[in-house]
């Protein structure tokens, strides 16, 4: 029984190595095609999102929008920035 373990571990290492190599080949092929990542043309940059957030805060401070609208818009901006918020 003890001798089967190294064999299983060896197979797992080999499988992981092969999967890693397959992912590398796929990335190389995508780069060769020029389609490394699909970019959303409507996506805002991080700077644009921060600018929107600053404007949102200013509008809320000037009482142009209510608390509920402020929190909803803020959550949307945070989501686009990838920031998790505890509610």
C-alpha cells in the first residue's frame, strides 16, 4: 500500500504540469492571434470612475440627490472598481 502513494502523487504532479503547459499554449496562441483579452469599449477607466464618485459626493453634499439614490449609485461605482462593501 505504501508504494502506491508516490505513484498517485507522481500522476497528480504530471497532470498539473500538463494542465499548466496547456494553459501556456493557449495564452501564446491568443497572443499570436492578437486577441489576448476582450475589452469592453463602454467600460470606464478607473480615473473616470473616481471622477464620477467625486461628482456623486458633491451632488449629495449639495442635496441634489437623496440618500437612497446616493447609496445605489455609490454601490454601482464600487462594483465597477471591484471594491467590496459591507452593507
